[in-house]
């Protein structure tokens, strides 16, 4: 993504942690994880919080899944060849189309933020991995915007559908490692929704 460079604002530890969570999920959902990333996930340490338990489950799944197995799982889930695969796009979840109105509205927001998709990115911008990459940039101040821009982006482009995507991923019969990714994503969406003071994800309107 192209990023506008302005003076660097201060960000607190919570926002740094949030940005890292978004970045991790963006990576896991945009491509099959490398062997090095899987090895790093095994070392994740959890705690008794909801996010901590989700991290522990992801670490366990990474330790039980080989690199090649995870690569096959990613292909089956997201390459569109399996009947039980998932379509990780806002347009699909909100309007049962591809390149639908949610993508048009998203592109309007991205233009306002002066964000452009890199030429080598072939997926439409409403892919959940791309959306989480944007949220990582907004939360971590790599994409400088006015205060509250992350909340508005989340409310408009993520909250109405992302939790359901992660529920579907969590319950997929062809996922093992990615079932744990679904648990982490669903939990994170619920935590963010509560922190932003929004309605529950199931009751989010499409804005």
C-alpha cells in the first residue's frame, strides 16, 4: 500500500498490540504462512483472557500442523476450488456478489485516505487480509489519519461482516490450523467491537 508520510504521532502500548494483532491476522489470511512464521507462532504465550486463550490455541495448532499441511489447508479454504471453501470478501458476505457495492464504498474510503493497492496485489481490496492490513496501519499510525479513523474504518468496512467470516472459518470441516485462526479472529473482532462501543457484530448494519 502507498502511505502518506506525515509527522510521526505517539502511540500507546495497547495500540501497538492491536496493530500487531491486525498485522498477524492480515498475514495469515493473505497467504499461507511460511515455515518461519509457523515456528514463531509455536512460541506464542497465552494467559487466562479471551485473547490469551486464543493465542494458546493458535500456538497448539501451529505445533500440530506441518508447513505443507497448512499450505494445503490454505489452498483448500481460499483458492475457491473446494465446495467448503470460503470467500473472504466483504462484497460476498454483505451482498452475495463479488466486486459489489461494499467494494465501491471501500475504494471511496481508501481514496480519501490516499491509500492505493500495490500493483502486485491481485485480490480486490475488500479481501479481509487487505482490510486488516489497513487497520494495522491506522492503529499503528503507519497510515496517519485524524484521531478515530481506525474506529470509523472498522465500523464501516469490518464490523458488519468480519465476525461471521471468522465464525465460518472456525467451524469449517476442512480446517485444522485455520480453525484456530478463526477463533483468534472472532475473539479479536468481539474485543474490538466492545472497545469501540459498537453494537454487537450480529446487529451491525451495512453502512
